[in-house]
C-alpha cells in the first residue's frame, strides 16, 4: 500500500508543468566581452550557483561536451552537458544533478540600442522541480547581473583600458611643458585648440 502511495505522489508531481524563470540585465560591456566570460567554463568565480568545474583553461564549449561542476549550495559534483552553442549569441546546457529532475539553462547575449542584454533562463522539469526551484531561485535571479558586473569590473581593471584613459592626460601634460619651454605658440595655433579647451 505504501508503495502505491509513493507511486501516486510521484505521478502527480510529474504532471506539474515545467518551472521556467528568465532573468535579464543590461550591460555596458560589449557582446564579445560578455560572450568570452560565458564560454570560459573554467572560471565560475562569479557564478552564484557554481563554485568550480573540471574544465581546462581555454577549452571552447561545443555541443556534446560533458564536464563536472561543484555546486555552491550542495556539496556534491554535478554533470553538465552542452546542448547548443551559437557563437556570440547563445549557450544551452543540461544539468544532470538528481534523479527525478531535469534542468536546462540558457545564457544569451544580444546587442540593443541601450547596451548589451544578458539573459539567464532556467527550465526545471520532474517531480523534484518544485523543491529544487524553491532553493535555487534566489541565486538564479542573480546570475545575469553577476555575469555582467564581473565583465565590467574586469574591463575597468584591465591595464590596457587604463592606458587608453591615461593617454589624453599625457598629451595635456606635454602641451604644458611645451608652453613653458617657449614653444607653446606653435601648440596653441594648431587646430587642436578647441579640443584642449573643451
């Protein structure tokens, strides 16, 4: 009798519709920069749900790739199967964590007039999906924003970006030196005067 009761409960859970959540954020980073972070499966330091993977540095994800990851929430390894890859647009993976649960995750980046849109979508199916969804939902809601913020922080900390911002200051300093040395007349008579004064 107990066995039939468990079977009926499991049957009822399977009849539940899939649970779907999509979270989006706009980023000032480019599609290329965001995509590089998405496909860098070896670095998940920014990810609210994953702590590490066994992917070697530099490996490019392709459909059919299976790798292991460790969740931040549960101290157990999970397998992740790469289903679909559209370069600089979309990455879909299937997470194989528990029996009775099917989880698909899609990362998407697309350029818009207001910036780059980053989307993170989760689809859960199976009789365990309501329980798992109640646990991971607050963390899944942060994935897109954490991804965008991680890329933006890296761009600001990039030495090449600092050199680009420092270049105009160097030119202004050179102009002051030339002016003090007596050759300033040549500098101020050049077409660059409006730029320097602005």
